[in-house]
């Protein structure tokens, strides 16, 4: 790949004398691998050729122009790049002009004093081909001055210069006319670099430390290249990151010998594909939630008369595009939870035990794990009839013993029961109507407080997973009834537990720990501070606590003021406003029993604090409505 660029560069560098002094433009999109091509592909290859021909190779000096503000800035970068140690040892690292221009006799370049050490270092600059990288990322105001420096190098001193840039971005920076003028004056030949996925893949594998991970990856390098090509992603930086992420997962999984090598390889490919699309903006975490079970979702849409003509929503469209591009990886039923991939992409931290435990528990790897009966039943089309019958018997027994308490397995089982009921197989519910059976099931585990406290508002990934499974019944009325029922019961349990926690907070405050009240407003007590857990608490209970003494009044007033401060426009917390008004009114009444001046001072402090935090709110959302505040002032 990029043979044309190689030919252009060879002709430029092999010429004893240039007919017309000029620079070479190495052009390509951001991330296409221009610098990688020069550093890792072209120059090493040229060194080998020069050695074979017993000729001396003139080394490349790579100087980034990113953020360069002037020609003198570029000169400093040249010096530091060529002589990093001497730049510091000579006390020249950014303290004064180096006089590189003076030595090179570059017209209009900077002048300055150069000590003996600096002069020796500068002389070595004659031994380089200058490669000015990131031309499109220098400061716009410095463009003319820097191009003047380049022009002097090639025109007055016959130096070889390579300019590396994304030409489209450069035109955006300086404008077409200015670039056209400089291009005609300085650039003689140009070469466009296309993304060389293979060389980046090879370099990524070669640079891995020796060990099991490198062995695994080397063996499937061609398969990984197939994934990269299928992605249609040309940004090689993204490919390097994707290889880094895939390697991290390999290192994680090969540490557990109970996870098969085939699963490690499958995971590596899926991580590579997912990271490539995440970094290219083609995917996001929310879209990834749509992918498990996508094939089933789309299949049911295709036979649903009500949805056939309804366009896919944007996230489902992106999810389908990902599934279409990487269908050969079965991304609809991924080998690892996508949440692990997105979390690692954000933080760079991979919790090995969490990843391996998830995989082993879901796929039945390892001595302590077995594949879930409902998952085995779903894949009956791939397995012997005897295994299917055993899976059905196992699931029937588990349902009878109320083994499953998490929402996902219960809903999967319900969906499978509906699927089997449709073909007159009623064994899972022992001939009982599926909806009635699962409502009774949910009631029993909920009454024992065993039902998972989670709200499946949009069927998160744990429910969507494994190729759809029981959720193939998602569009049926029966499934929707079960889904709504389990959501309601789960909410009830969560709400009851929150109310119990709120009672504990009040008990603690009444026992003398007034700081306990701040659990009702703190961010680290999110559930307590954002849900209407106080609306059923007797108003007088809190009023009596607050009216005990000044410290209790102060703590209670802050709780009321802070609790609703950020609540706006239908926030569930605002359901408590009538309750809070009742508490305020009861406290005001009780304060009439206090002696002066404590009564007036306490009332002003409480009212002033609450009113301060209610500024800008609508009257309906205020503890002290405007008319009452006005009455207080009068």
C-alpha cells in the first residue's frame, strides 16, 4: 500500500540535485497514518535499501508544528528535537533565541547568541531531512512566517523538506487563496497517504511483550485485520487504540484457564470492532444497549403490521448498521457485556474478576458455573432434543421452587413460557395461564422481599441480552402485562425500603444525631435525597423535632431549604411540597410558644433560609408562596 508515495519520496531523496528546489507534501486525512508511514514503514525500508546499496541514508528529523507561534518557535523545536540532552545541558531550553537561522543563513530568521555547545549541536542539523508534521495545526498567524522559513531552507540552502498535513484542514485554517500561493511557491510534488490497516496491525502485534496474549493475537492477526477492514474506519489512531483495548481483554481472559481460547478470540474481535466504532462516533453506550437481541427485535418488527412502516429510531438504526457490518461476529449476542467495553474505553481500568465472573456465569464456563436453563432452552435449535428437554425440565423445576428473583431471568422465563404456550406446550407453568402464573410468582418473591429492586424502564442490557431469548415475546399483550406487573411490584418494594430508610433517619435525629437529617439532601444518599420518601411522614413529628431548640430548628430548616432547591418542572420530589408546607406552618405555630427574642430571631432565620433557596421558583413549587412571604415581611 502507498506505493505511489514511496516512489515520489525515493525520486525526491535519491536526486543528487533538484532541478527546481522544492518541498514534498505528504497529504492525507487526520489519522490516516501519514506520520506512521514515514516513521514505521518508509524510513526503515529506505535504511535497508541504502545499506544494501552501500549508500548513506540521511535520517529524518520529525518536528511537530502543533501550536507553533513563530519561525523562532520552530527553530527552537528543531534544536530540541535534534539535541534534547544538549538543549537542557546548555541552558538553551526556551530561554533565548538559538540562532539556528544565523548558522543556516536563513533569510529573515531569528538571530541570537549561541554558546559553543549549541554551535556543535546546530551543525548536526545539516545531517537531517526535515519533516515538518501537523502543518495544519500551527497558529494561523504564524503560517506565513513558518512557510518563509521552509522556503529559505529549500530555495537558499537546498535542504530536503517534507511537509505533512491534512490539506483540507489546512485550507480551513488559512484559506484557499493563501494556501494556493504557498503551495505553488514551495511544494513541487505531493503524495497522498491512504490508511494502511495492515501495517498498523502488524506493528501493534510486534510491539506486544512476549507472552500468551501475544501468541493468541499473532495466531488470529489475519482475522483481526478482517474486522478492521469490515469496520470501514480509516483513522489509524483509532485502530491503535482498538488493538490496545482488545489486548487488555485478552490479558484479562487468558489469566483464567476455565474460559476457552475460542471465547477469548471471539471477545477480542468484538472488542476491536466495538472500540473502532465508539472512537469514530458511530456508536455510543446507549446504542450498544440496543444491540443484544437486535435480530429478534427486527424480526418481530418485520412481521408486525403496526410497525412495518414505522422508520427505525436513530439509535436502532445505528445499532442495525453495527450488526450488519459485523454480522459474522454475532454481535447481537456478544461474548462479553458491552458495558465492560464502554467502561474501559472511558477509564482505562478493567476489573478482571468482574469480567471473567460475568462471562463464566453467563456461558457456564468453569466448575462453579452452569449455563442458565432458560438460555439453554432458547438455543434449542442448535442442540440435541434431549438437551432441550432437560433444559425445559430444569427451568420448570426452578420456577416451581421460585429460584429466580432477578428481573431478567423472570422475564426471560415468562417470554419462553409464552413462546411454548403458543405451540401448545404448557409444561413450564403446569397448564396454568402464563400471565396468572407469573403474577403469582412475582407476588410470592416480592412478598418475601426477594424481588430485585430495579426498574426496567427501557429493558437495559441485562434484560436485552443473549440474542433476545424470552424477549422474543416482547410485543405480545401477555408479555407487556407481566412486564408492567413486575415493574410495579419492584417499584413498590424499592419505595417501601426507601420509606424504611427515611424512618431510620428520623429516628436517629430524634435520638440526638441532628446531622442524620442531611442524609435527606446529600448526593451520596441519592435515593433518599431525590425520591418523595417524606410525604407520608406525620407533619407534627418533624415539626416537634424542629421546635425542640435552636440546633434542631437550624438542622431542620436546612433540610427543608436544601432538599427542594434543585427540583424543577415535575420532579417527583415536588410531590412533597404540600407536606413541607405543612411542616413549615406547624413549626411557625410552635414557635409562638418560644420566649422573645428567640421566637422572632428563630422565625426570621428559618424563613429567610427557605426563601433564599426558593428564589426563581414557581409559586406551586415553593414551601413559602409569595403571598405568605409578603405577609411575613409586613
